[in-house]
């Protein structure tokens, strides 16, 4: 029993490490990309149809790749940056790149939900495009953005579990190597329970924060 708890504890920390850093990096990549997708949209603040179509195609292509295939394709990049393509740290790179286009679409959708009248009012007061983005669009779309970040984190937990099947570490690796391959259903069950608890906690916290923001408007 103690051995199982130790293994689950170590694997949980590995999963949290993967999810935390991949969430941060995917936001760094995906958030500005989402703002750019919105801004260049026909309903955005600086319509650029050609640029928007190019960006949309790139995002759609990246989102179309199954994560396992994308991770294998990005092995050389992980090896180039970190010197290895195996392990928890190396998995952060493909996780971040896989989640970034998803984040970009969520950000674009959240910004599109902002009332156009507020943007027109800001323009009438002489606001620049950058001022409209960080003083109007982002604050007004914050509840939707929080919900999107919550969904991203939950998806990354699922991705991290899949990454464990090809040497990524974490709870997925524990469930496959120690649970399935060694015929230890108790280890597999423990891994699944921890993943479920993590998802429930994140969804609960994300929903509470988003609802509080809506209530404080």
C-alpha cells in the first residue's frame, strides 16, 4: 500500500508539473495569437482578411493533429531544446504547442462575445486599438477567458495522461506501466481516481472564479 501511495504521489507531481508549465507556455503562445485572430477578423478592430485566413488555417491544421502523433512529430524539437525527448520536462514542449491553438480559438471566441457597442464607445472617446484590447476587450471577456483557461487545463490533464503512454511520465505512465502491463488494477484505479479528482477540483475552482467575476460586473 505504501509503495502504491509513493508511486501515485510522484506521478501526481509529475502530472502537475507538466500541466502547470504547459498551461503557462500555451497561454504565452495562444493568447496573443487569439487576440490577433480576433483583431484581424471581419468583426475585429483591424480587419485583415488575408492575414486572418492564413492564421486560421495554421491554427486549424495544428488543432487537427491527434496529440499522440503531434508529440511524436515534435520529438526532434524536444531533443534539440532539452537534449532529450523522453520524460516529464521534454513532454512540456509538445503539450504547450498542442494546447496553444486551442487557447487561441478560446481567446478569439471570448473576445467576439464582447458587446460591439462598448468598442464603439471606446473609439468615440479616442481610445487606440491597444487601449481597446487591454482596457475593454480583455476585462469584459475575463469570465469567458477564465472558463477557457479552465477547459484548457482539463484538456492538458488528458493530454498528459496520453503522453505517459510514450514515455512522458506522470499518472498516464503509471497507469500503463505499473497498472496495465504489470496486471495491477489497483494501481490503474488509483491513477484514474487522482485524475478525476484533479479535473473536478479544477472545474470547481474555475467555475467559481468565473461566476464571481460575472456577479461583480
